């Protein structure tokens, strides 16, 4: 493949009136030089070669089709799943090129009249770049329109959406090839993605029937980013850790990602209470409010946005200095994409993630509603993410290898820019175990085995599949029983990395015997070792959770609840007890700073909680740790007062949604905030049609027998009733409002 482009006409696709060099075309976009592989990809496109371009987030993928559109005759078509961002992308191109109608959008959000105007400008040659959705392509009249114009190039953005094994599969993407096959003249195709494993890459090529395809794969390494992963602390401690991290970046911008909408609002409020300019962003907010948050962030009026994953796509902001994950992302692709929004200007930026096993279980509940194939895909992606956070190996190398990049080193080189590389380790040599796995596979499963099967074998666990195949008699059965399950998963990944095993191209869940035979393996052939982190001593100012105190508080709370015949979590939530055991409040004022402690609860129960904490701190020579305000005081704004009045008047959920300008989740979040702050509300009219008095009493009898305040058990127990999740949330809210203390 040549690196320099010969500007000569190519099958009438290249603009024959132009003899401009690529550098001159580049200058039209206000750029002086190409980023890695941009020039090569553009050259291939102008020569009519189908291409697959893999570049990291912020690597400059869009230029690979925007610049060729200047040199090619006709109109370049960009297929994108991001309807909400298409207009911003088109406006950005028009602004750079100083041409009002160079790029336009054609999708379901554009009126029929406006689409007619845009199509006319395409025919006139004034519009040379159009952004469309895959759904738009499916409309017969639109296919006829494309056939009536000269389309030299089709760019398929976010191409991983084609693959059923991609992290963001879109069924309509699977049909793009069918729609394009109907065109009289077959255009060149360029596919672009920032997140595609080798398996997904091949799926893209096969599904779109790319001919003689050139694959341009830039390194996924972002050397200016540092990666740190930490287990979650109790909520107040977690919020304090997040606030301290943000305060390390005064006047700098960052994004905090959360799994739940309610969490975004809680964290944003906590940051605001600590003097940080922060706003929440999620799909439940009105469109106007979401746009206000986005504009405030890009303009610098707000420094931190606390958001669900809906935020960040298409945001052109290069100076994001930190990205924090409050919860575990659902895939490595999501993690890479979201952390990739930091440091696009090349300056050092920090990525901090928190995780808990509860996050994994939360996703598992979400996956329950998916069909079998979707659930299998989602579970596999989540398992890889789980492996990542539990891994003791280099974070950077793990991600690069996941995306199929060959990494010779197993550390962040001299920088130590991940938590694992910055730690000291004890090393265990697992070379012999890796050789045993290969030998067993060559003799028993030469056509491959699932990772799960190998893990089960090494751990020495009996399952029906193991028994049926009589594998419990094999040499590898129980060979790794002294290791933890995640250590076994690491071993399998390392064996894949050095070639002892290889990935099954037909099934990402399986592995095959590697390229080496047993005879060719020698101690110098490869190295597989497990690194165990040596725990460092805690700094004196680090937050500590006191399990002994928590146990004492839990027991005292349980005794009080039994005397009142209510669940212990309606006296104090588990979160409140954990925060108390973390922050050691010894005065009524400090006690009010604990999440879930209202004025009423403090007055009523502080008398039996505070003496326990006071005695514990005295016996252990400890002091309260409340330097960061982690709980906001519920201010009864005019809006909240009005909301309470509307509940008292028994107005409908639709009316409440209309008043707040958000969806039902947003309404329930607001109601929960009010109730947990100590205000009594009767919301039974909001669910009385779905849950009658008899069913409500049954649910209360079950609920008060629970040990923890969780929605999952309630949902499972009354599964046959098919009660929507938002109704279950309202029922639980009623329990707290009517029976809470």
C-alpha cells in the first residue's frame, strides 16, 4: 500500500477539476498535519478500495470520509446510529469548510418538506455530504433517491453496531448491505469504529461483504491516560473519595459516569455542596435541560457533568482532565469509549473507576429481560469487564490485548500509569500449568473448549458436563484449586497472549490449542506468571470502614426493629449504618450528615446510636471523619412544595411528569428524595390500579421479612403479577413513607 496519493482521476469518482494536494484539502479543515493512518486510509478510499478503519476515541476517524468527500464527484453518504448527534456533526463540517449547505442530515427527525429541499441541493451539487440512519436507508423511496445521484463513497460510522457480538449491536445495521446491493453503481465502502475486537472486525467485513478490504488499525493505546480501579466503599465514603478526586483538578473539566439516573443527581448535588460546579445529565431530563447541560459543559460554565452513558458522544471537548466511573461499565468497549473522552488534547488525564460485585448482579437483573442470544452476548461482555477490574496485570496491556493488539510488554513501561503497575507484587510462575492445559486440549479437545470449561476443570469443580466427559480423571482437574477464579481467568488470557492457546474465530467464548506443539515448548519459549499485589499500608488520612462498629449498630438496630415489628432497614438503612461506621459521627449535627438520617430519625433514634459510636471512638482513640459534605440538605424549593401539594391532591403520574418535565423515573427519584429526607407522603393512588389493598398487604408482609431494602426480592416474589418496575418502586416508597420512622 502506498503512503502518498497520486491525484489522478479514478473511474470518474475523483473530481477531475481539482489537482489539489491532500495537504491543501487538509488545510480546508483548519488542520496542518494528518494523525496516524488518516492519510493512508484517505488514499485507499480515493483509489476505490473498501476499508475498515480502527482508531481510538478522538483519533480522527471522521476526517477519513469528510476529506475524500471534497475530492470525489457526487455525494458521500455517512450511515450513523447517532441520530441525536448527526446535526452537530453536519454543522461542524459546514463551519470548518465555511459552506452553509455542504453537509446535511436526512433521518426521521427531518420533515418531509425539509428532506425534499436537501435532496434538491444534493442534485444541484451544493450538498456533498449527507448523514443518514440505517432506518432511513430501509425506506424504498430513499433507496431510489440514492440510485438517482452519484454516490462514490458510503461511510459506515460506529461499524461495530453491525456485529451481534459488538457492545452496541443494532439489528438495522445488519441490513445495510442489503440496502446498498440495490444501487446501480456500487460505491466504495469505508467502515469506522473505535471499539472492535478481532472477532467483531471479521464480522463487519463478512456482513458488509467488503471486497479486497484494507484494514487500518491504529494503536488503541492512549499514553497520556492513566487508569486506576478501586473497589467501592460505602456510599458516603465513595462520595467523599469522588469529591476528593474532583478537588484535585480545580477549575478543570471532567465526566462522572453512573449506572442509574438517580445516582447522577445525588452525586451532582454532593459536588455542588462542596463548591464544585456540577450538573446531572440523563435521559429522564427534558430535552431542553439536557441541551443546557451540554452547552454549559462545552462552554466551561460547568466543570463536571455527572451522567449516564448517554452523555459524551459527539462532544467536541479536548480538555477533559478526568473521567470517573461511579459504577462498573457493562463492557470493556464501553469503558474504553468513555475513558477515551479524557485527554483528547494529548495532555495527561486520569481515569478512575469504582466497582462492586453488586454492580455485576445489577446488570444480571437487567439482562433477564433480553432474549437468549442477547443475554449471552451481554453476559460475555460483562464477564470480560469483570475480569478486567479483578485483574492484577497491567490495565493498559489488558485493554490493548482485548482489542487484538500485540503487546510485548506487560506494564505501562516507565510511567506506571495504572494502579497495578504502580504496586509491588509477588510473582507466581504458571508456565507448567499452561503447558498442561495445552497438552490436555491437544489430547481431549483439539477442536477447542470453552473458557468456562477450562476454568471449571482447573478449579476442580464437578459439573454434569465434566462428569459426562469423564474429565475429572484428567491431569488438569483441580490443578489450579489453590488459585482464585479470577486468577484462572487471567491465566487463560495470558496463555492466549503468548500463543499457548488461540481464540476461536467462530465463537469468542471458546479457545483452541495454540500454535506450538508440546514438543516445541521449552521453558524459554514463553513466560506465564501471576502477579499478586502486595497490599500497601494505609495512609493515616485514608477512610476506614469499621466492621466491628457496624456489627454493633446492626444488632442494636435489629433489636429496636423487633420491638416495633418492622424491618430493621426501616429504622436505619444499611447505607446509613455503613456510613455511620465509616464517618463516626458523635454529635447530633454530625449524625445528620449521614445518608438516610432525617431530622425525625435523628431525634428519635440518635439516643441509642450515638452512645455506641461515642464509646467505640473512645475505646479506639478515633475521631469523626467528615471533611467532605456527602449529604445534601433537602431544600423544600417551590418546585418540591408544589410536588408535595400535587401528591396530597392525588394527581396522576402523568400530571407529575408534565409538571417536572421528565419521565416517570425522574418523578420517582424526586419523591424518594422527599420521603428519605423525612417528609410523609401517601403515594398509594399512583399504583392502586396495579396493586389493590389485598396485594399491597401481601407485599408488605413479605417486604418486612426481608433483611435488606432491595427491590429484587420483591420483584421475584411477585413475578407472576407482572408488576412494572416503576410501580414496585412506588410500592416500596409507600412502605418507607407509611412505616418508616
